């Protein structure tokens, strides 16, 4: 079965002070890099959350719902099937690491221990319903972890040497440490 990719790039980047998706990474933007990484890992199509027309980006249907809102907006447009979900700000993730998430073919979400992303997510009507319920309920925890709990989640071990591959950059100092 073909797997798709989703890059969550629709955030405000308020702690960074500028759009993280457009930060330079090895001659490309972070968005271009993460999109390419998903394709290299084997994604058949890569979807982008956020207002990036050059990449077919899908603006958030509901403002200020964080990564869950971006995922919701994209999932409502996608066809059924599995998808790797990555944030735009983890440039050290490797195709091999994503492929480890593919190994589990259960209907549950698959993540690494104590990490909400990257994630393998089964996009189907049930997933879309749960996303919609979380978005529409003002008392709900609007988080990827809440989604994973509702759908069921398989947690895979992550070797200590692979922890650095999941470092993200939310602030200028984190960006400096990743690019150093």
C-alpha cells in the first residue's frame, strides 16, 4: 500500500520570530527539505499544511488549533490510507527513521517513545471523525497526543543515538544549535 506524507508547516512560528518553513537548510528551505525527505522515504504524495500555494499547501480550516488543526485541514482533503506526519522543524529526521514507523501495519497510530512526531497515521473516516470532534469540542485537549490516545497508539523504542534526529527548532537558539 502506498503511504503519503504530511508536513505540518502552518504554525505561527511566534517563538522563532520568522517563518520556520522558510528557514534555509542545506541550500533549500526547511519546507522543501522536509517534503523531499518524505519523498525519499517512499511517500507517494506529500501534503503540506499551511498557506504555501507553491507547494499546494492547505490553509487551516480553523485558526489557532496548532498542529492538530493543520492535520485536520489536510486529512479532510486526503484519500484514505496511511501517512507519515512530520513537523517542518525537524530537519535531522532521516528516511530510515520514518520507514521504521512503517513497519507496524496496525490500524493504530505509530510513534516513537515519548515523541508525538514523526507519526504514521491511518487516514480514514474514523480518523477524520476523531479529528473533527477534537477540533469542534472547546473543552477537548487539542493535541496530537490526544488524537493518538483516541485512535490507539503503538509506541516504538527509540535508540539513544536516534534522539538527536528528532530535535526540533522553535527558537533562534535552538535553530543555532541544530545548524551548528
